[in-house]
C-alpha cells in the first residue's frame, strides 16, 4: 500500500539567537557573543521531520513578504516540501523568535508571531482540495485557534486522521477535541490539560485517562527520556525511549510528531508508529539545534523501522 499524503498546518519562524554571559535584567544592555539564525517554528520543524523521514508533505503556513519568508520557502523546497500553500502576508512580517542563551545554557525567548497570527480559516479555503486528498493532518498551536478548529473539523468530516500536538498549550474546547484522532502532549502539556502532575508513567496513565475523557479518541503522552505512553481505545501501552546520550532536546517533540505522522501514513499501527517516533526523536536529541538535528529515514534503517 502506498503511503498517504500528510498535510501540516502550522507556524514558520526564524529563530535569532545571541549567546551572552548572562540574560539582561529589565533596563540592562548586555554585549553579547556570537549571533546565529536558525529556521524554526513548530509547524516548519514538523514538516521538515516528515519530509526527512520519507513522508510526502504539503505545508500550509504564512510568512511575511520579506527576506525570512523567502529563505524559509527556499529551505522547504530544498527539503522536498510542497510550498504551494506557503502564503506571504502583505501586512505582517515573518514570525521571529528572539532567543538569548546564557553561559549555563539557560534561555529567554520572545516570539513575535507576525504572519503566523494571520493564518486564518479563509486562507485554508484555497487548500481544501489538498487537505481532502491527504491521509493525515498534523497541527500544533502556534497559529490562531479558529484555524486549527476549522482545519480539524473539515479533515475529520472526510475521515482524515487529525493529529494535534497541543504546543504551546491553549484552551482546547470539546468541539475541537471531538475532531482529533490522536493528541500528543508532552508531560507538561499533559499536566496542564489534565490538571494533575505528570512526572512518572503511572502519572501519565492517570492523565491520559482524564484527557481521553475530554473526548479525544487516542492519547499519546511523550515523557522525554522515559519514552511515551499510549492510550488507544481504552488500552494502555508503554513505549520506552531509546537510551542515548542527550546533548540537546530542542525539537524532540517536533521530530516525534513528524515521525508519528509518517509511520501512520504508511499504515503502521499506533504502537508501531510511536516506536518509530521514539527512535527518530532519540537520534535528534543526540545533536544540537532544532531543524539541524532532525534525522533522515536512512538513519533509522539500522533498527529496521
Ligand atoms: P518535548 O520535546 O515536546 O518536550 P519530550 O521531551 O517528551 O517532548 O520528547 C519527545 C520524545 O523524544 C520522547 O517521547 C522520547 O521518545 C524522545 N526523547 C526526548 N528526550 C529524550 C532522551 N533524553 N533520551 C531519549 N529519547 C528522548
């Protein structure tokens, strides 16, 4: 069976990072060290993960009519991501994240959503045929909630599986959750959703039960180095993380979600897809950066996935 297409609807940002001795307090100016720019945004990271892991992906996103938007578009094309629905907003600049990292690796981040905040349901109307031809719709929460809701409802009405990565956490209505096939919070997001602390797999079981009670069919809670917990149709399954030497866990969740979508699009079961996602995410935590750390499919062949 050939794999079904994956649509990612989400954010594109340019991360602008400066290293400093310390993070400035209000009113303080600090002379920083090296400056670098990294393409980011959860939507973009997940679309890149899908492409590198062998999925066919269309990315629906909005950038500004500016240099960062053009750079992002070029980068997506190089990754083999269809940019037909990468829209350029006339009024708002591309989303940026201003990141300061101190000598201890602590960071402070300010995100200016820019054009991402203007990705509205009307922008999806031109892409409805594209969505209708897909097998999976993958979304996060760095775009307006009305857009997430609109896309989820449309996709679910056609039997397309909606994967929602609720990051960063926002209010999730029962109307939205009923359209979600799989929700993929990390432990912090699971905590916010369920209202109980989530530190162990036992806690994750309790949280997953509460989240499923909100009307989502399947819950997958990612637990960092503890792996992931699945609650599928009332049955639990634990998938351990692959033991690795973690150097930078940035974007581990994005790799996990992209990989999950790819495996499901190939007809794997949810448990098999979560195993594949844990393998891919484990590789990413052994490398620095966000998109730079996302593995290619051939790196997972060793494990026969
Ligand atoms: P997020 O990046 O969204 O905070 P997690 O920290 O839960 O999400 O990580 C997502 C997935 O990445 C985990 O389910 C796990 O498979 C993998 N992962 C994260 N940290 C590690 C680690 N230290 N060792 C191995 N795998 C990891």
